[in-house]
C-alpha cells in the first residue's frame, strides 16, 4: 500500500471492465467507472460550515487509463472553483470495485474508506490531518471486535458509511464467503478507529447486494439475492428485501415492525418487499431514500437477464415506496443497460427527482448513456423528463451520484468513458437546474473554474 498525499495535475477517471461477452457489446459492463458502483456510498458530502462539497472518485494515471488511483477534492461554493485533486492512494489494481467513498465527521475531518473487491486485497481507512483540508491524509489503525478481542479492520467490500451526529459512524458492507459468497454486514464506531462487532444481516443462498440509508435515528438496508439454483448465480440477482433499525443495529425489523432474525437465510421472510424470482426478473439496486416521515423509497431496475443487448428488455426503472400501509411498487422509465445507474432525490411532499443516464448514448446497450433529469409530483405515479443534461456525447456518461446534503450548485457527480474499449474518462457535476460542468483534465494553476458543458436540451418525443 502506498499512501501518496500528492497533488495531481488534473481530473481523470478510471476506465474499467468486467466479464468479456464475446459480442458487439464487448463486456458485461465497462466504461468510465470513477463513481462506480451503486453499492458504494457516498462519493460526495456538502459541508455548510466550509461551504464546500468534498468528493472522491476512482482516478487514473495520466499514462494509464486503467490504473486505479484514489482521488480526493472539493468544489468551493464561494468561488466556484476546484483545486488540484489530492492523489491519496495507489490501490495497485485496475478494479473499480476498489473505489473509495467519503464521509465527514462533526469536527470537519474528512474520512476516506478504501474498499476492496473480495478478500484478495486489503482495505484502508484514512483521515485528513486537518479539518476541511484535503492536502494530507493519515492512515487510521482501525480495528474491530471479534469475540471480545480487537483485530485489524482491514477488509470490506461494497461499503456505505453514514456519520450520525453524537453517534459516530454506521456502515453497511459486504464480506465474502462469510458464509454466503456475498454476505451483508453492519458495523458501527464512535470514532472511526475502534469499531464494534459486525453483524451478519443477510446470507440467503449465494448472497446479496445491498444499499442503505440513514435519517433521524433510523438506519435502513435494501437488498436483492443470488439464487443457488442458477449456474450463473452471481449474474442472476432477484427479489427485493428491506430491513430497518431504530436503535442503531440493536434490533432489526421489517417495515411492518416485525422482528427479524439475522442473518436472513430464507428466501421467503418478513423482509421481502416483492417476489421477482417468480416473475423471472433480475433486480439491480440503484438508490434508497427515507422521506420526511422516515418511510423508505427504493429505486431499482428490473430486466430479463444479465447480458447486454435488446433481448433482455424492457429494463424498467422502478420505485418501491412504503405508504404507511403497504408498498407502492411503480414503474418509472426505461433505459437500455442494467448498469444505467442514477440517484434519487426527495425534495418535498410527493416531489422526487431522478438524475440518471436513461437516454440512449453513443454506445447503445452498454452502461450509461446521455444524462436526463426526471421529476414526479405524485409519489412516483407519473414521471416527466424535464431536461436532457447531456447530448451528442462521444462516450457514455455513467453512475450519477447524489452528494450527502446536496447543495443546489453541486447536485450530482459522475464520469464518462467509451463503453466498448479503453479510453480516457472525464469527471462531471451538475447543479439542481441541470447545468453540467466538466472538471479539468489538465491544470496549469492551483485552482480552476470547471468548464460549463453545453447541451441542446432538446427533449425527444
């Protein structure tokens, strides 16, 4: 492991691929994956105290688009400028599953959690040497409890970290072969250094992907599962489950308040939201929010299979919203790849927004595309595409991420990249109105104003 703490000369994202497909789409998924994946959260946090949005991403070396480097920076809302990003860590891999995530504690220290894809590589936790400062980070000697003894906390995958005032950190993560191939876990820490015992939340058959949320004393997790009955079990992901805790992991309950025995091991259990297995549909998790009443809204996509191309259409964006009595499961829009990933914003009574690459891009049926903004004012019953944020792009835009406490001037963060061959990747953000800016690939000054990207903003029929 090399903690670098060095200034980079520009913003360049990592290009990554997974699973060659031996067809015109080339890979199961690929492209500019600097803000990958949906099970990593968050990539950005707005700090009202410093008037900055701090963010991290999977960067790349100037001479190698596939060399993953952990990068940290911020957008200064007072000046509208960005500094040279800090190259924090060389993870010595080309796998974007090792992308970092970010959090801020109450004192303003910036925390970077460097994930790992499985158990073959270590994970790391770093903290900024000074509050609200990205110039230098220190490696945190984190430990967790195991049977009353402290052991290094140095391996975690698909991590999501939430800082809770007067409480510290709560985290949802995956650990491999423990006992399922991908087992869901929960862990917490008061100081980010000493972590408690982790809890197994779910290990049904071959395991899960999970997404999580935290709001006003409630923490929540949604997941799918990988059935054992399929030969390609990890590509076959189905069903939708939800669980929550009102005592920071002391007890876990279903949405109806029924106690859950964790880890979940049965396909049919009280956490089941919708049985997609019987419908033969895959479930790809995108985002989860808790509304002002603490009721979950889960955003996900369903499709007929894992392979790219038109055969597995329709790929339907869907919301599942608990209305206090039952789940309202409603289609939203369609797009052309299982890995079209966007974020959900809850902005008022029944007003939600999705920013996502739902529109066909230059590499159709590959991950990403052109980014659009959608809104509903009736809890997801009807959606309207109100603006195209990008158009006539050379490469697909991918994995649009929502900052914690998102400021209207920096409302989403993402990357682009060619989806069928290695390429350079640029980093973008947009404001709440949908105006897009690109971060500079090359910098000849310490601070630079991002470049506004023009869009035709023409809505197709």
